[in-house]
């Protein structure tokens, strides 16, 4: 007899096809012992017979119109009644290594085949129910489960990976301060931070990371928040849900991102006093130039010089403002915080209206943000009205200048004058004046 050999394995994590190789070895031994000729071999490795997805090897087997089919066990061939009916249409015998033979050319044989497949379907459905119940119980207990280590946590979820966790916290702070995801991506990749599988970060990957409730130690099962998780939180729930409101805002990305050109209008030409303008030419090379054509200079070089000179100027200006601040209350900052939190609530409502967040997320986020608003209002109520900050520390200025989101606001308190340079020379700190505005 001529038979077609069909091989299938549902799961092959290693990708080495050892299971189908064992099936083929035993099936060929059976064929040899019975004097059969295997005319063709079809295989579906790492392929389920119950998921509903197409099995290329199975489809090719049916199309070949075999005289007989040889498999290791009948459940390698079919697990669902609809697939069995397609095999029955061939009206050929099915031989198995470990499950007996099925004569599909007779009514009795077809009845046996339908009964066997029905019980296979039943067992598969029961196993699925058991697995789902176990998964629900696992999720309700807040236990970690992930195929690969999540960024910021150890694989078993017992501790934070502090360097990664610190980067995540910094990213949330930048988002809440109006920072763009693209700047976080560039910063992480420049610092050598990669995903836990060693790939560089992308905007899609960073955003997916930041909107994941896992960072606030919330356990999600089938899209539903099922409670507090057992692993440590990277950020508190208030920070997470506030950032979620920002990232879910449908208006996000339509303005408010950090300046691409830091010194536009701020740097003045020494010849005419006109604010310099920025442009990008060639392969992304940025430059600043005087509108009256007195000079042109490389943007990155000028920006770096201005940052460094601003720090030197601030350090030398007045030692009093460089002292650590006393425990005072900045009422202006608190008012700004209250306004920003209220705007996040509005943005969250818009996000829910557009379907960007669920009702459950809306409820939790609203509670977290309202708690922050109440805390800010409590500080305002207790704050003396006559205390104001006189300045910031040198370290605070350095941090502001290093952040693309806040660098321009920090430089706005300085005056920047750029002098022409001789052709063929490079710009140096001596050709740039940076002084505190009066």
C-alpha cells in the first residue's frame, strides 16, 4: 500500500523538531514492517490542531488525495470534528503507530472515528478550562507570570533591577513634565539601555512599557485589573495613573513637545543685535545664523558652549543663591501642580470618551489623581504666604539644562550674544557671551 505520512507537534519551544523526528522514525519503522511505501511526508511543527489557524502541512496532505494516511496517533491528524469531516471525505484508511487503525471507508469505521475525535475535543476543552482556572487563581494572588524578564524587574519578580527602574521613574517624570517619548527613546539608546532581549528601544516599545500597570504593581488578567501584585512597584499608583492620563490624551503629540532648536531667538548676533534663527541642512546638520547674514554656526557646538558658560556664570554670580534651600514652601509651584493635576483629570476624561482607557482605569486614575490634588491643597492651606524661593542650586540648574524639556526655560534667564569668528576657525567659549539677565 502507498501511504502519506503526516507529522505534527503542538509546541516546540526549542525549534529543534525533535518530537516530529521521533514520530517519523517510529512511523517509518511501522511502514517498513508492513511493507508499505511512503509516497510523501507532510509536517506541521509547533502548530496546534485546535487553535483554528491554518495548518499548511494538513492542507497539502488533503490536496494530495492519498491512498492511505499514516500518523503516530490520530490526535496528531485531527482534534476537531470539522477537520475530521474533511478527512472522512477522502474515504481512505488512517493508520497509527500508537492508536490503532481507522477504516474510514465504512459507516462503522467513520462512527468510531467521530467518537474518538469527540472525546479528544472534550478533553482539550476540559484542559483549557483547568488552565484558565489556574491562571485566574494565579492572577488573583498577584503572582508574577511572564515569558521573558520585564524591564525594571528580576525574572521572578522579587526585586527591582535598580538601573532600569530608575530609568523608568525618570521617564514618567519627563512625560509628566511634557517630554516626548522620542526623546526618552534616544536617551535610553544613547546610554546603552536595551530591552531585556537585547534590542534597542523604539517609541512603540517605550510607550507600551509606560502604560503597563505592572510598573505600579497592579496585576492584569484578560484586560481586567485583579488587584495588587506581589512584586515591588517601580512607581506609585498616583504617578502611573497621572502619566497614563497624559499618554492617553488624544491631543498629545499635537504640540507642546520640547524645542528642537534650543537657542532660537535667544542667541543674539553681536553685530546687529538680531535674534539668530535655526535651520537644518544636508543630513540633519543643524545651524544657527544671523538673519542679516553676519554669521552662521554649528548648532550643537553653540548649544554646548552656552550650557557650559551658563553654569559658570550662575556659579560666579551670587553664592547666596547656590546654598541649599531651607524647608520653605513654594506656593507658586504648588498652584502650578494643582493646575497640572486638574488638567490631567480633564485629559483622562477625554481619553475615556475616546476609548483610550477603560472605565476601571478611569476610576482608579481619578482616585489617584484626586488624592494628589488634595495633598497639594493641604500644603497650600498650611503654607506661609510671605516665603518665596530666591533661586536654585547649581545642581538644579545643571539638571534643568540637561533635560531637553526644561533646558530652554532655564536659559531664558540668561542673555546670549554670539560674536563672528574668522573664516576657517572654530567657535570657542570666547566668542560667546552668556550673562544673567538683569
